[in-house]
C-alpha cells in the first residue's frame, strides 16, 4: 500500500510538472503559477516519504499489508534530501566566507565588500542578512548615476530576502532535477526575481539609467556562484530583452506574498492524513 502511495505521488508530480508552459501574463500570475509548479510536486513527494517513514515498515493500511521496500525507498529519498541540503549549505557558507575576506568600502551611501577584479559585478551574498558585494571594475567603470541604479537593484534583492528564499528553492532544484521542466521553471523564477528587483529599483532611480546599467553588467561574465547570491546579471543574457522591455514599459505592481496564494500548497500535506489509517 505504501508503494502505491509513492507511485501515486510520483505520477501526480510528473503530471503537474509536464503541464507547465511559458504562458504570458502579469508578474504576479507568472510568479504564483511558476512557484506552485516548481514547489508543489517536490513537496508532495517529500510529504509522502515522511508519511511512509512515520508508518514504518510493518502493519496494515486499507486492508493491505505494507512492506519494507517502500519504507527503504522513503528513507533513501529523505537521506538524499538531507545530504543535498548540507552540501548546498556548505557551498553557501564558502561563498559567504569568501565575500567576508574582501575589504569593506563605502560605495555611495552604502557599505559594501570590494572584489579585486575588473569584471562588472554587484550582488548580495549571504542568507537572511546578506552583504552587498561590488567589484572594483564596476566602481571604476560606471558613472555615479549608473552605479546608484545598480545599488538600488541590489537593495531590492535585500528587501525581498532573495538570497535566503532562493537558497531553499535551489535546494529543491538540486533534489528534483529528474522531474520534467525543473530547469525551465528555475530559470523562470530567476527571471521573475530579477524583474521584481528591477521594479523595486525603478521606483527610486531612472528606469532608463537602470536599463543601461543592466546592458553593461549582463555582458560581463559572472564571477561568483549563484548559491546564496543575488546579482544584477544573474538571470543571464537570454532574459535581457524581457527585463529591458519591462523597465521601459509602465511600472507593474509586484505585491507582497499573500496568505491565500499559499492555500494550494496545503494539498501537498494530504499524505500525512493517511498515517491515521495505518495499523
């Protein structure tokens, strides 16, 4: 019976991920749809594995005997999740430590870590309380107006705690790379993250200046890993046209997350209810 539960969860997860396509819409609709399809299937599988683990390798459920094979599968999968989390956390810690070895400098009215490289880079590095990191090449190349627009974009990442939330989303990505559309959904979420930070910055600086800064920075090669990092050019050059068009168009509101948008995720916890029917 436990094996049937696992197979059903895998089938639902596969079906939902396969149903995704890059339909157009406003930022809020795209974000909610992409986040749900990215998170719900792994969460359903995760909750099913936890339910099987709680019920144990022996007993009955729905008049059917349970076996140790499904229990072992659930244990292996949860162990894989835990190991992946530890690995990513260690890599993130290395990125944070590397950033902290850089000297602190004043950039405009902000304190930032200075990378000794000629590449154009600005990003938030860390978890819940990230630090601003800028490259020497960026400070020396950009005009004060362009530099301020880049810093405003990075302030947007800090405001939305993007480094913290995308660390966990990156963990989900690493654990479910075998599901369909994992990479396209990940790229979509990265692009939407950058659009949100662009929108935040556009309320403080000239959007045209920000678009010019974006063209300069995205053309430069990335200098740090994406783990625990949210940078101006992290969505890649393939999303550049979309971001520039959004900056030049009338501003679109990006509302904060609302409680009702998370109601659909409660369905992923249904496998836990089956624990009551196990004996």
